[in-house]
C-alpha cells in the first residue's frame, strides 16, 4: 500500500465522525496533514501527496468536490466532502 493510500484511510476515519450530517465538510491539505497518524506517512512528503490522498477519499469513500482551483502542492488545497452518505 502506498503512503497516500494510508493517508486516505486516516482522512476517511476522520470524516466518519461527520457521517450523516447534511452539510459538506470542508477540509484543507493543511488540516488533513495535522490529523493524528499522518506523520507516519506524510512526514517527508509534499502537500501534493496529501492532495492525492484527499482525491482518493473523494473517489472511494465520500463524494468530494475539489475547491482549490488546482493548487495541489499547497497547504490551501481543499475538498468539500459530502458525508451524508458513505460510498
């Protein structure tokens, strides 16, 4: 399993606490990077890998919309996740 796949699981587990709420959950790469356990996989990595993990969450676990206009390698890269239903 690649590091971004491990990070995606950490992000998914974080989002699970909001599951069922109707409002979207806004998450930036900086916020995702600070989640417990991310240091194990993101310690020496760029925000681009965190963005890749966020993409994976949007593809597999929760519907997500990228809302940062292509700033992938930035701490401001962001997604709005629809946590009202789990994929």
